[in-house]
C-alpha cells in the first residue's frame, strides 16, 4: 500500500499535482536491514503532509507514507527531488 501512494501523485489526475514535473522514476533498494523505495521527478517543489477534509479524494499520500513507514524523507537532486520511504526488517 505504501508503494502505491508514492507514484500516485505523479499520475494523470483531473487536477494536476502541484509538486511533480516531468518524467517519474521509481527505485527500490533491498538491504539486509531494510527496504527503501524512492520516486524521483524533475520538480524542485517539495511536498508537505496535509490532512484534508474527509470528502477530499486526494492529498493524503505523504501523510499515509509518514504514518506507515519506519522512516521517510525528501532528497533534493539538483534538478528535482526524490521522495522516499524505508521499511526496516
């Protein structure tokens, strides 16, 4: 479920997302102690967690990722950003 939240803001939607731009790349890294998933795009605008009204159909992705992962963050890449989460074993 967490992984499905990351690319979703980058998918076509009736209202374009405000914090993505250009191609989207998904990267997964598996180590003996954790699994890390990251989504990279060309926008330098950083997302921020928010909680909208119950009737909103979007806007909870980063809130859910923060709540369900062991650690998460945003890393500027010098031409965009990577939004990532980690699950510890």
